[in-house]
C-alpha cells in the first residue's frame, strides 16, 4: 500500500523562471535522487551514493514518430511522493520473503511544445538503487503513439571499466568484454554467437545488464525491470562525456515501440554499492519493480532438477535429426538419432534412481533435417514424433517411474508458425503427461525479420508464458530476450537462457574461466538462467580424439555452479554414464536444492571470484558454491564462513574441491570429496585451482555422524 510521504522531501521552488528541483532519498539515506526541470522545460536527474556521484545531470526525453513530436520540453503539472514498505513471498527463488522498501516520486508532466501530451515520470529510490519509468495516461485527443527514440541518459562520473556485450538485437550469446567504456568497440569485439548477426547491432552500443566499476571502487549496474510490450534497451555510448543513452531495439521497419494509452515503459534501473556482494543481492530491487504474480493458484509450479537427451547431441555422440533425404525425397535413417524410445528410457531410469524429477528430450519431433540456416517456415509442428520415438509408451514408462518428460519446442525462429500452433502443442503436452517445456528461437526471426529483443518478440515471450500458465505449464526459454524480473509476475516462466551457456564449451572456443563469475552480475540480475551446469567430462577429446574443445572449468567448479548460478529448473547436463563413473561427485548434484529460504553472498568480484551460501527451502541444509575466474592462479577459500549456521549446532560438511594439482586446462577432472564435522565457528581453508571451484553441502550431523566423522582441522 502506498502512503503519502509525510516527511519533507519536496524542495519544489515555485518561481517558473527558476529550475524546479525535487529530491528523494533512499530509506537508509545512502542514495539521493535529484530531479530538475529547467525554466525552458528540460528534465534531468542526478543520483548520488554516500555523497559520491553515480549519475551526473542526465536528460530524460522521448521522440515520437506518430504524432511527430519530441517530448523534451515539459511543464510540471503536479509532483507526488510516497513511501512504501511491504514484504512479499515469491513462489520460488533465492529468498523465501522479500522486503520492498522504497520512496516514490511521481512527476506529472505536460509537453509544452504544442502537442499537450501528458507523461508521468516515476522514480523509486531503494537502498539498493533507483528505478524510473515513463507512463502515458489516457490523453484527450490522441491515444496511439509510435516511439522512434527514448532518450534516457546515464551520464557517468568517469570512464569506468565495464563488463559488456555488443548491442546486438538478436543475441546475448557472447563472451563478456572487460574494458574501459572509452574502449568499447562492439564491431571488433564480437565473439561468435549461435545466432551470429553481422548486421543487426550498433557498433557503439552495449547491452544491459551492464556492470560497471569506477576507479574509486563503486559498482554500478544498469538494467531494466518489467520489460512488457516494449523493446529491450541497449545503451549507446558517447565517449566524450561518458554518457550512455537508451537505444531501443527496433522492429523490422525501424520503429521502436507502438503504444496505446494508458501505457508505461519498463523501469530503467541503476543499482549501486561500494561492495560487489551487495550488487548481486540487489537483484531483489528488480523483482520489487515487477508486478505480483498474475497466477493465483501456483501449487503446480515445481522447482526441479532435470537430465536430458541433450549434451550427447552437443558433443556429437548422437543427432537431433533422424536421417538424410535421398534423391526421391525419402528420409533414410542415419542411425544416430538420440531421441529414440530406448535411449529416453535409459534417462528415465537414471532420473528415477537419483531422485531427479525431469527428463528433457530434444529432437523427438520431425523437422530437424531442415531446422537451421535454411530460413524455412513451418519446419516443426510440435506434435509429430519421429518413427523411433513412442510418445505413448514413454508417457506410460515415465509415469511408472515417477518422472516427468520435459517437452522441447525449437521454433528455429519461425515464431508465427509457433504462435499458430501453441494451443495444439500445449494440449498435446498435457495429454501426454508433460508440464514443462523448453522453447528455443535459434536463427533470425522469420518471416518478417523481427528481432529477438524487439517489442514484437517481447510480446511473444509474454504471450507464451501466459498461454503456458493457462495450461499449467512451466517454461524455460532459450534465445529469448534477457530477463527483467518478470518471473515474479509469471512464476511459471522458470528460466531463460539469454546468455552464453555451457553448451558453447562443447563446440566452440567456449566460455573463458571468468565467464561464470560475471554472469551473476549481468544476465542473472534479471532472473534465472538455464546455464546447464554439471559437466564432468571436461575435454571433448573424450568423444572424438580430434576435438580440442573443452569446458573451461574444473569438475569441482561445475558443482559449485549449482549454487552460484541460480535457477529453479537446474539441469544435470552430462551423460548418465559420466555421472555413474563419479558417483561420489554426483552426490552433490543429487543433494543440492533448487529453491531457497535464504541467500548470502559471502565474497564477490566480477570476473575474479564468487562465493554464495544458500539455505534450502523448508530444510536446515545449507549449500555453498565458490568459483574462481582466475585462469592462472590458485586461490583459497578461507575464514569463518559458516557463521550463518545455527549457533553451536554440529553439521556435516561434504566438501567437493579441486585436488591440489587440479587446473581447468591441464588437470580439470582432479577432485577430492571430504567429510568433516563443522559448526558456526569453523575456520575453513580450501584451495581452489586456476579456473576451479568448491562446493559444500552442510547437513545437521546425526548421532552416528558425531561418532564416525572427524572434526574439521
Ligand atoms: C540452442 C539451445 O540453447 C540448446 O539448448 C538447444 O539444444 C539447441 N538450440 C537446439 O534447440
Ligand atoms: Ca542457445
């Protein structure tokens, strides 16, 4: 509930000839927002953190194509402020309850250039940062706008270092560049993406979430929240002034957004702290800027782990497609089809045996011979299996083992085709005992040439999540737009990929060891990622001696990712035989939770290291993941890190760590599993290999544990 803000926070000067300034501070006073409307109608804002400049005076304006007006010249009609403090419970997540405490400032403005268009600019100031959005209430005459430009500026106080991705309109599947802003050159720095797009980006633009660090140690994260019915925001850089300006992803004909009043833009978010750990914890601010769940009964939404007929295709052991067409157009099997009934049963058996709830099956439906790179529409129908895949029998078999098959809908960018078939496809799923689907949008969006991150596709993902919810289906979207906290509103939208996942390690130059220490500061700020951790066979030469590709981590680090890379739908991505061969390490994947009561970021520096502890929901168990992004040097996880444990209570710590001679490149699979008795005062000291990690499970000790397991150190 909003309450009018009683304290004096309006320092609104009345004289029209003078600039009108209004300030609002965060509840703890550390962050201060100042808005200014000059006498000639220009609106700008400033943000400070502990009296240090975060955002210098930065302009806010919009440009419409229809009607052809620049909204840059405003009169203040009214300013309102309020304060808010409520706690809510997410359906699943990193915390069982989240406090939303903020001050709101609402500026009701009128364009004074003649159009009389009404715009509200709303700011919310949290302890973690600032969010702002534009609202277009119903107008007197005209209620349909075409936005050609949004000029929200972020004038930074210096040439900060940045973890950035090129401002591509279609893909986020790049490795991060780490340079000063003045060195951004997206054209040169683009690494390969599976939706490789040579033409659809701005060479001077970067994507959000953008992670910045100032020379004097301020961490600043710029992103957006509640991206609905609007394109995603890239940021164009003016290097002469260190100013970033919103650049909306255009549609097929170059327009940015089509709005019908009442309308609102997503929130633009600026998160700031002098402690990197607080940036990760502040992903809650993005959730707080999203609307509560639209789904009333959420009991069918189940966080889970899954295995799948998946990695075996990425390592080329089997194939998605069934065969090759001969000269007469007949499909001749090549004998390597992965999604066959017997193979899927093998995965179901493995899942059932190990308490894993789901089995993803890719390549089960006809069309994969034509799926990629041919720009063909209507390749998939989402209901017709290949001849060696017995849907009914697998439904029966999975049910008998208490396991659910996870559906796969690869659209290969043919999204109108998918929209036409969604109802049929979701009905088919429900009729065959499936309640989760992984969708995919590899390739350019056909036929119209929309972009993955444009308004049309943003609306598609939301429509898909809503439609899935109507069928009580959970979704995991690959190649979607990056997330903006919408999982609060649509908690059945469990995860997205929307970044460069583990799969790149199977068939490309891969992801550098720093990659997973950056993602929680960037992509994951907006929500869970289906990164597909858990690869035990690190080198692809295992599958083919000619291959030099490898996962750029140690095995122990793959385990730690289950804690550091939050998702409520988490894959155990490697092959069952690779897990069977290392049962002691696989135990961590079996034990680790996917839904949490609490999260503590113990240590963090983007690109360098990350240690997170989480308490499993409704359980006394805790799990720790610690990863190193340093590809050269050994590091140590050291200190009284377990102080979150209940005081004086003895726990068993199962420590999964790198062997002393482990190294992500030279000896990635060398690990050790130790068990010790620990408590809240234990002083840990665990060596972490270059590109390595450690995973720890903490469970209350039983009477027998107290007798048989030795104390740490
Ligand atoms: C790309 C996805 O990210 C991957 O997980 C999937 O296996 C392929 N597309 C095929 O749909
Ligand atoms: Ca992908």
